[in-house]
C-alpha cells in the first residue's frame, strides 16, 4: 500500500507540475501579447478602446468575482446559509444588467468624448476639475489596498490550508506573479489573462458544484438534509442562533443582527456598490460601442451565476458533508462547517475542497481559486497604479503622460497591499470586501450617476456628495458600526464605549445605508443652490445618444 501511495503521489505531483507549467505559459503568452500591443498611455490604461465584448465581459466578471467572494463569502454561506444567494441576484441585477445597459453605455460614450482614461479622470473632466480628479484618485488609492489585501489573504489562506504552504512566502510569490503581467502588459495584458481566468473559473466552479451534489447523494437529497439540520443551530451554535440564524435554507430572523448584516452590508452594500467600482467602470471605456456592452450582458450574468452562485451553494451544503461524513469528526463527534474551521469562515471552502476532492481534482480547483484571486488582483493593482501614476503624478512628467509612472504606481500599491495582508486579523475577507464596496457606493455612486444622467449637477454639488459619502462612511465605521468601531478602538478611547448608539439595530446597520442617501441629498441640494454648469461643455459631452 505504501508503494502504491508513493506512486499515486508522484503521479499527482507530476500532473500538478505539468498543469502549472501550462497555466503559467498561457498567462505569460497573454501578458506578453498585451505588452507587444501596448504602445502608449491609452493602450496601457484602456486597452486601445477596441476590446472584444466576450473578453470585456469575462474580464469584468473575473475582476468582480474574486477569492474574497468564492472563499470569504462562500465561507459566510457555510456559517449562515443560503440567504446569501440574494447577493447573487443583486450582483446580476445591479452589477451586470444595470451596470452594462444604463451605466456602461453612457460611460463609454462620455469617456470617449472627454478622452478620459481612468475613473477619477472621467469624473474630473466631466465636472472640469483637476483637483476633483486628484482627490478621487487619492480616496481610491487609500481604500483600494484594503480590498486588494483581503483578496491576497483569501488566495494565500487557500494555498496554506489546501496545499500546506507557508502563508507569508505564498503572499509574496502570489503578488509577484500578478505584478509581472500587470506592470508590463497594462490593461490589455490584464484583460487577455482575465478572459482565460474567467473561463477557468466558470468551468471549475460548475464542476465543483456538480461534484458536491454527487458527494451528497443528489440535489433533492442534499437540500433536504440541509433543511433537516436547522435544529442544530440552536443546539450547536448558540451564538449564531442569538444573532438570528434559523437554519441554512431559510432567511435569518427579521431585524436580527444577522438579518441586518445580510441585508445592509452584503445584499445592498456589495450589490449596489458594484455600480461604483473604479476597476469595473473603467472596463466600459475599453469597447468600441454600446452594442458590445449589450452583447456582453448575457456572458456577464452567466459568469456571476456560475461562480458566486456555485460558491455560496457549496458553502451552505458543506455542512451536510462535514456533519454526515467522517471528514468532520473531532473526538468522535460530528461537526458543522464553522466548527471544522475553528470559527474562521475564511477556511470553510478550502477545507471542504481539501477533504471532499481527490488529490488530482484538488489541484485543478486550486488553479480555479488562484485564477479568481489573480484576476481581481490584477485589476485592483492596475487601478491602484493608474490612480497614483496617471491621475496624481502624471502631471509631474515633463514629457507628458507615460506608462512608466503608472507602472511605478502599481509597484507602490502592491507593497501597501502586502503590508495590510500581513497585519489584518483572521476572518476579515468578507467584511473587508463589504467595507470597500460600501464606501465606493456612498462616495462615488451619486457623482458617477450624475455625471452620466443629470446635466444640472454642478461641480460644488459633486464635491459635496463625495465629501459627504466618504466622511459619513468613515464616521460610521469609526463610531457607529460595532464590527469596525470595536476593533479600531478609537470610539472607546474617546467616549468609553464601543459605539456611540447602542440601541438595536444601529450597531449592526452598515454605514452605507445612511451614507448613500445623505450623499445623494448633498448632491441635489448643493447643485440646485449653485450656478448651472457651462452649456458649451455639456454640448461637447452629450453630443449624441447611442
């Protein structure tokens, strides 16, 4: 048996090595192809505005859905159940359909009229303010490392748990591989690689979902078994029961802690927040016309359903696997998914994949998870670099805008992300993602929507909206939302308590819920109280409707 085991491990190692070599070779080729086609700043930042709709949709989806969704949110589904499937609906409704049809077409049209190459430059040129462009770029650069670091963490934790690799070296290697094709290939290289990665993600997650159902005896049997496990919540997870958890196939108790977390932070914050993601908005400016965006809607929707939808379903169903097989046994007692993961939801999906799949299949899904992390990281690093290199420091170059400055910005952003990835606490992946999406929505969504559809919006009104959204979000995180305010400790040091308002449900209401309406109110009020924008400038922007 030892000889057979040794032979089997050797075969698996050879297969994994060959798979990795092929994968790296394909990524290297696509990154090199992007490098060869990058001749100027427009190529580096916008892929020459000539991207195929399939490539654009797959790149958009791969940048949207990362390991923070597959591992972090999949783990949350493992702890609290299928209520998270509402986030998939929100992602498709807002992040794909509304984003592509209503936001994408206007973004492409106005971006071309203004010759804007980045999201901050788009807003800055639309409202004729260089200072606004720099400020937005600075906000992006300050908050983006939080998101990119949690994506790094999710990828590294997956490799640590599944492959038994050390955490910090994996972080460094991971970041270095992504950095190479982002720095040299620009957005063309990023989108070519993302299209490949997106295809791998769809195939991998669909296969994993099918294997999960096979392992659990079928679709009906698996879901019925999960439904029958509802009484175990109160028995085995009293803390989660107190938070409102009532089973893995039902919504949490209305007005409970978990209900507010699911609805305000995840469904609304992440769902609506997708509309104002800088790394996603810039992709609308990479296609030739609005028709390409229409063609991309079905591809993008299918991608979200097959990746995020599969991950959340698998996360919830992992409870059946662990509780009803010996893989979840500890000291002779069956365990639920969150118990197997020792209370860290970020580990539920990696442990399930490690325990449920044969070694050779495990390696294939390791590539799927790595692909998810690499695609989002490449987009975040590119936007981070363009914010500091093109938007903030671009004017410092005597010879005009240059990809070299942006590449330096990419390197700087990667170093900051690595720093955060080392110091952030366990279980931060889903929460860090929700914070970034919520802050982006509150600070940028009203200004972005006004730039596209409201000609009466003024520069002062947009300044008020951005300042209000960012300021109220920061205040909420520091002094009102218990999850962050207790961890940061500033409120307790100043006022002697973890949050200023302890009356339920305020400590659990995401700052996005009140920051976004206040931002919209500030935009409308200040715009109506200030002089209308220049008609000649508006005539140049809104020359024709697509």
